[in-house]
């Protein structure tokens, strides 16, 4: 499973939309979309923010 698949699956299991995830994690909506699409160059600190939020759900 790729990181993008993992994030998408965890977001769906938490019943969050992309806009809700971006707001709660403190990152931009564009970032969430790029993360779920598998963009290879993303800021690691923001990736960690998203993963920390999903770990709490």
C-alpha cells in the first residue's frame, strides 16, 4: 500500500472529506489532494501533520 492509498483509506474510515481533513490537520486542500494523488515532492512536516491527525481518528 502506498502512502497516498493509506491516507485516502484512513480519511474515508474517519468519515472526513478532503476539505475537512485539510482544515483539521492545518494544511491546505491542495496539499491533501496532491498527497492522495501520490505527488512525490511534498513537505514532510505537512505529511506528518496529516498522519498525526489520522492516527487520532
